[in-house]
C-alpha cells in the first residue's frame, strides 16, 4: 500500500503531514482513529443501501476522489455526504461522521432492510 500512497501524494490527490497523516480534499485520513475495517464496512453498507454512489457524469476528478475514498478506506467528502443523507433519512443527528448511533442504525438496516421513516 505504501507504493500506492506515494503515487497518490505525487499526483496531488493526497497530502502527507509532518505527523504522518494523509489528507484528501481537506479531510483526515483516519477519522478519530476509526479502524480502516470499520470505515470500509460502513462504506459497503452505505453503498448497499444506495446512499453512497459514484458521482454522476464523466468528470474524472470527482470520480477519482470517490474511488480513492473507497480504495483507501477513508471518510472523505463523498462518504460524509452519504452519512449525512443516511442520518437525515433516519432522523439521527446530522453530523456527517460515523458515531455509535449511526453505526447501530446502519447495522440494523443492512440486516433488516426497511424504508426510511416517513416525515
């Protein structure tokens, strides 16, 4: 993975800080120390529920950023937007971050799919 990270830094997609953290589109590589496996599982759940989808159209840069988020297992702008949409749909606090309440609701919805509550 180190070779891929160095290529992404050289291409300008990622930046590496002095502390060794990587950033994409201004977001921390690891959000509050969340394990990469948990972030990847959350992204898969959001994709399965159709909240996290590839950007429409043929503009390369947003699509590349989206693919990098999924490949690296990071919470970047696309994942944050998907989290906000999910949180809004289920009347959770809309933060765009992966908190316990959001994760529990995601787990529940993936195991027992239901429609979002009606407003």
